[in-house]
């Protein structure tokens, strides 16, 4: 049942998960020192999650999005951040989910959406593990035995960061939509938490336009072939 649900959520996550984010903006938040502190703390956690995703993609890339909206892997990546955590991208996602919730300080999101996010990712991870075990067998069993599922093993992380060349171009090409989403969410949450006046909303709107333009520019360059991720991982 969990694997079946995980496969369904994997196919539909780009539609269903954004709907859960809408609960961040339900109701009105009072402006206070506590609200500002929550906003700053939540933004820090969300940016930490985004940073983990950037490191993951920049150090060693794993094919994301599956194939034909199904779980798929052409190889078992065990290096880069994947040597320290089997699901560093999902770890980044979960930290972003938590960070947005803290920043919004919204009871609807914290009590309903966030548990659904956690359940959803637990099912997706189960479905992916089932697939990888069937495809890679003992290699995957050995990988699981020495590598944590979510909480990263910090031992050797410094060596990993020194050993791998960081591919910024790959980060821009593969991660630009998530980067834009993170920045847009933080701008909107800041405007909501601070009850922005007309000037504040003008500034927020300007930032939103700049983020969308940057996202659009990267997409155009990517589709035209003028911006690509570089040579594939050896």
C-alpha cells in the first residue's frame, strides 16, 4: 500500500505538493517581534535545505523526475552527498518545508500540510527504495547498510567537499526552478509576516518580477542549448 501510494505521489507531486503550500497563506498573521523572529529562523532553515540541494546537484548528480513520471535510475549514485545520505535532495526538501512553516507560523500548515508532506515523502522514499532494490540488488543493500536514509553522516564530509569539483553550471540548469520557488516563497512570506504597506508590496512585486525574469532567462538559454550542464559524470 505504501509503495503504491508512493508511486502515485511520485507521478503527481508537482501538482499535489504545491497545493499544500497554499495553506501557508491562510488567515492573517499579527506583526510582532516573535513573528519577525520566526520569519528569520524559518528562512534560515529553508535556505539550509536549498543549500543542501545545491551541494547535492553541484557535487554529483542523480537523475531526478524519473522516466515517464515513474521512478527510474540508470545508475546507483553513491558519491558526493549520496555517500553521506541516501536521499539528500529529499532532506533538502523537508528542511525547506519545515522552514516555510516556521516562517509562516501558520497553524493550518503546521498541523495539516506539514504532516501530509512528511507522509508523502515517506511513501515516495519507500517506492524508490523498492525500485532500487529490485534493480541493483546486493549493491543497493550494501549501500543502505553503510549510508543513512535521511540524517547525513558527517564523517568524511570535508574530504567529499574537497575532492569533488563543484559544477555551478549544472546547478543552474538542473536546480533553477527550485531556486526560484524558494526565493519567491520567502519574498511572499516576508511580505505577509510584515504586513507590507503599499511601498513594501511594490518592492516585493519588483523582487518577484526579477526572480521570474531570471528563471525565464535560464529556461530560454537551456531550451536553446546555449546553457547546459556540461559533461556527464564519469
